[in-house]
């Protein structure tokens, strides 16, 4: 009997690769920033397998993000194929989508199944991202001389019309604040600053606090503290989250890159790291369950 017990313990050991994972499962967690195949950029997992994996871990929802193609149709099909989890998508207004193109926004809003929720105001092709890349090529502009451009205002009007989510994308911190102010003027109710601390956005704590006062959630992603995309350490995130307040923050993975952990595993590592910085389970739940549910328009009594 003793030998049997020992064997069982040995077999069970690999399941406990994080003590935090054992005591704090991902039930009810929502990841609003996932990358997956099919994509024109290499990805570690396809969206069907990602949804299956997330569902198997008890996650409530995922948002499919693609820099170059809309994902509302994909979300509808994945939702139909994979039971037990909600799947959402949107459109990223890079050059492949025509830049600040309100028609692209309208089409994802009208796509079958109402799975298109997010509008990212450009990422890889924003002028801030292009300047940072030091490559001379066309870019998608949202503002000039401290004013939001007419085409960006038209996109924001379409977001307001369909009650979609404005995600600021990879614009500068100053441009993000201009977009948020314009969005509030036009009645957009759901706002999120895309991984606010990461370059080229590089928001200061004061800017993040101002964005939160404008009604935006501030997104923090695991991709910023680990792997090739690492720009910060956990204490940097902890300081910013404390200054902004967990009520205004969302934790996401931003995973899908080959060589990085898969999305649910990354989230466990993310939560474990923040727990070591003194964040309580209630605060982590607020940022990974309640706040993203509010952003997506889902019940917070899940």
C-alpha cells in the first residue's frame, strides 16, 4: 500500500508545477488579448485549440485578436465548435483594414452572432509604432497637432453607434488620451487602454490615472514581463496597478507567440507573480474576471 501511495504521489507531481495553479484555478477568467492561428504571423496554437484549452481550464471567455484581419467571423465559428466558453473578436484598424475605416467597424458589428466587440485603433501600423520601428513606410494616423483626425472621429462615431469597445492599440500615450476624450464626447461607454505601459504607448502613471478618470480600463499583459517582449518587471506593474487601482485594471495574456507559454499557463504565471507582489485573490479576480466582464457587457455575477 505504501508503494502504491508513493507511485500516486510521483504521478501527481507534474500536475503541481505551480502551487498557485493548484489553489487558484482559472475558473471564470476572461482573456481579452489572445493571438492565435490562422494568422500571417507565426502563432503557437490555432484558435479552435486555444478555445478548447481555455474551456478545459474553466475560463469564461477569450477575445481573438489579429493585427491584419477581422476576427468576428472566426469567433462565431469557434463559439459554435467549442462549447463551454464564450469567444469574441473584433477588428484591428491597420493598413490591411484600410486604416481608420468606419466601414470595417460596421461590418464586424453586423457579423453573424454578435461576436465582434473590439475595435483596436491600429497596432503594428500606427505612426507611433512605425516611428519606433525606424523603418520608413506608410502609417495609420489618429491625430495631428493635438487634434483627433476626422477619419478617426468617424471610426469613433461607428463604435458609439454599435456600442462597441474602443481599444487604443499601439498609439502614443498622448494620442490615447486624445482618443479617449473624443470617445467620451461621442458617447462611447466601453474603453480600454491597450497594454498601457508597453512601448510605443509608454504611458506614465499620471497618464494612466487620467485615462482611468475618463472611464477607461488600463490593460496589463503578461507579455510585458516575460519572454522576448519583456519590458518590465513585476514590481513595475505592481506600482502602476496600485496607483491606478485594481478597479480600473484588466489582466490579459497577449500570448500566442512561438516559444512563449500558452495563454492559460501565462495567466497562471501572471497571477502568481502579482500574488507575490502582495495582490490578493479578490484583487486578481477583479482584474481578470469582473472588469473584463464589464468591458464585454457580460454579467458580473458569474
